[in-house]
């Protein structure tokens, strides 16, 4: 082991030799950026899922103005879900939180078809959130469960509209 | 709603105090169910027709949930919390409208309590709690007509 004094006294030309003789490994090579933990990966997927739901609500509301009174309040709740999920992303530093819609399905050709399409998307979202519970921290599990409950109520609202 | 094994294995990172955490969360849910059983009885007396039938169905559902929780707690070696002889209502229930508001408030309480079960580090209990949260949130909507962005999570921006 070299002392700090020996290192400071070494010239640039002799430092490599001293390091080699003293069995020092030298400075560590910069490692790759930290990988995203599975929990964060799930959180980022949840953000994207909400973006996709908001996109289809927005398109449906624009295409069928008669549905806006039903769909807009539900879309607002998805926007709240998105905000909360994004606020929970704390790692890795500097990595952008998703802001891009990844699924842009064609809208069904009728109002009833669109409602059924959105209902199916909500049901799938509930199933996905439920599947994420076991790998989440207690706080995130509560958030996923609460959002799943909100979205299951959306299914009820859509059922009533389809039935009515 | 499925009933998880009371001796379900803890998930990764479970601490030695995990059993106590399970019991505390289940006791919280049971206390909320006791309150719901009492409150549905009060509300049902003020309702009529289809609303009364719905309240009766809810009353029975909460009794079943109470019994399930008591069984789970007993299997964990705990003594289930008992119901209080009476509960202070959050507001006066004087007719159908306030009775419906009471039922919605009870369901909100049940929703919050089962979110406590979701926080337990046990996969089967989390799933059980989350299903109960969905059921209670659905009932709260049925009685209030209002949807929520974050059922059971007070203070979350909605």
C-alpha cells in the first residue's frame, strides 16, 4: 500500500511503475449506467399505460361528442393517476419519464363499439395493476390498488352507459 | 372474493415482525367491517324499496367479510377485535338521502382499511385486500354516484 506522501512525491513518469510495483489497480473504469430496478420498470410501464388510456379517451371524446359528458370526468381521473405515478419515479436520476403514447388503436366505428373498446382497455388495466402488486413496495402497492379500484369503477360507469 | 391462506408465506424482504403487521392490518379491516355492519343496519331502517334491498345485500356482504376476517385472524393466533356496542354516526341520519350518504361514508372507511391490508408484504393478502378495495369503491360509487381517482388514499391529488 502506497502512502499519500509517496504518491504525491512520484513524478508523472514514475507513477505507473510505482503503481505496478505496489500492486495497486489504479483508477476504476467507469461502470455502465445503473440499470432500472424491476419496481421502477413496472412504474414506468404504468405511466405508459395511463398515457395510452388518456389517448383513447381523448380520441373517443373528440369523435363522439355525445360521449364527452361520460368520458371526460373519467379521463380527468386518468390524468390524476398519471400525475401521481410520474411523481413516484425517483430513479434512475436523469432518465426521462415516458411521455409518449405507445398504443394508438383504431377507434371502433360506432359509439357503442367505442364504449366497449374503452371498457376492455380499463379491464385490462385493472388486471395489469393487480399483477403488479406483489413486486411493489407497500406504498406503491397501495397506489396500484387504489388506481385499480378507480378503474374498476370506470368499468361500472361504462357498463351503465352501454346498458342505458 | 377469495380468501387467502392465513399462513401464507411472506414475500421477499419480509421482516420478523411481518406477522404482527398482518394481524394489525386485518384487525383494522375487521374493525371497519364491524362499523359497516352496524351502519348498514341504521341506514337500512331509513331506506325503502330497491335501496333498502341493496342495503340489506350490503349488510349481508359485510357480515360475510367480517366472518372471513375473524377466521383469518384466528388462524394467525390472534383474537379478533370485537364490535363496539354502538358507533357514533358521522352525521344525523334522518331520511333516505342521509342514509345513502352514510352507506357511502362507511364504504369509504372500508376502502381505506383494506388498503392497509394491501400494504402488508404478502402476495396473497395484497391480492385479497385489493379485491376488497375494488368492491368497497364500487359500493361507494353505487351509493354516492361519484367516482374517485384514488379511492381510499386520502391526501392524494385527484
